[in-house]
C-alpha cells in the first residue's frame, strides 16, 4: 500500500464522525425553530387580531368624546368622573376599564352650577333705552352684543356686552300680531326668537349684523297652545339650547285663571311656514305641571324670564314676585336645584353673558344688574 493510501484509510473514521456531528446540529436547530414557532402560535391564541382588539379596549373607554350638551341624559360614561361646574368631560379619563364601569352608572345632568357663588358686580344701573318696560335680555355670542327687548313695542335695543351706557341701535319687528313682546333669545346665525304675551306665540326673524337701526320681518310664527282665558298672561320668557335645537319657554302665571306654565319643544324642521300645537311638525311638551311642581303660586313665585345654562344643561328662571333666580332641570319634575336671592325689583329678564358666564338681569324699571362668579 502506498503512503498516501495509508493516510487516507486512517482519516476516514474522523471524517465520518464530523459529518455525523453536523447532521446532528442541523437537526437540533430545526427542532428549536419548530418549537419556537409552535410556542409563539400558542401564545397568540392563534388569532393576532383578537389580541390587538383586547389590548385597545381600555384606551378607547378612557377617551370617549364628550357630547355637546352637558345636561343631557346622553352624557358619556367617561365624563361622569368629572362633575365640575364648567362641564369639562376630559378630567378623570384614565383609560382604565374599571373606572369606566363605575362611571357608567351615572346619567342625567351634571352637578348644577352653584348659584350662591354669584355676587353683585356693583349696583344696578339705569338703561338709556328703552325709556321704560325693559322686559327680556339675551346675548348674541356671535357679535358679543346684548339685546334688550321692550315690552309692548315690538322692538329691541342692542348694546355692547360689557357696556350699557349707550345702545348701538334698535331693531324693530314687523309682522307681529300685536306688540306685546316680552322675552327673546338668540338662536345663533343671526336669528332671534321673541316671546309674545298676548298668547303663547313665538316669532322668529333674521337680524343682519350692523350698527344702523333697522326693521326686520318675522319669517315664522310658532303657537304653542291656545291663548289663555285672560289677556296679557301668555308667554313671558323664552330660551334656546342651540346644541340640542330645543326651546324652553314659560308662562308667568300671576293671574289665577292663567297658571304658570313650562314648555319644551324642539325646533321644527319646517322653518318657512307658521305652525301651531295641532301641527305634526311642532311637538310641544310640558314636562311638569308648573303650578303643582313649584312652591306657592304666581303671586309669590311667578315665571318672568328664562335662560339656558350650557354648563350643566339646566335652566335659570327669574321671578319678579319671588325676587329670586331659581334653577331647574328642564327634563326633571320641577324640583328647584338652587336659587339666587335678589334685591326687590320688578325683575323681567335673565341671560348668561360672555365667556365668564356673567348673570345679567333686566327689570321693568329699566334697570340692569350684573352678577359675576366669585374668585
């Protein structure tokens, strides 16, 4: 045997051993890869989309967008943990599903604004216009001006929201069946609704922006109920929730033959024709019987004016004979939630004005009184 063949014979066993070791290593690696794949499949329950969905549930629950109208029974569950007077719904949204479950039990209005926190911002002042019989007030939040309606004149005067020393202009209303205008409310987009005391009528008109005195025609009349059996005892005040597109209105009730009344009605989809309580397009409700639900009578607690408070979804009603502002849930049973006692005067109108929610009151004596929130 040659030397080279002898060496080859000696090396063959070692070469075979090396080949076996490489095969074993490859087999072990394949086994580990397969095990890892199987383990990963078991850990994901075989459905990665299910894992993703479950992992995002608590995040979604904690970031529910707040509804526009804070006082509605549709307040989202994540807002219930925050019940401050400003109606904020983002505080307390932790994203934890346990918090969402706890807060979902809370429905209805937010915590009512505390009226006792309002204080007089100086003494009442006299209005230069109208000359007498100021009867209602509303804030035009689009122009930051205040409108003051004159009783029995079918017109209102426009002032800067923070200055009642001189009116900017007057706006006369054409097409009203009589002149007994009592309350008014701004609807947004330059529209006004005016309450008529000669019956339970509401007049809607467009009011262009400007500084010159003008006359505007009524474009729609809504009649909420048959007229009262005695004159001058119909609709006294009106207000509007622009987010929900719902009106609230009150009948004063000083005459025993014309009781206090509280109306609620959605703005009709039909806006180009007159409607009354018999029309299907106008649905008028009285959520509670005012004379039964409220204390006393119109002689001791009449309903002279009304304002909607978007912070808590409640309404504020000013009373001449009761010398106070009372707070009610318009979807409730007439229970008084709070009150602000006033100095004696023939109070007729109430409005929330400006970003700080000043409470501005109008008296038939042609006086205006501003209340501001205490620090």
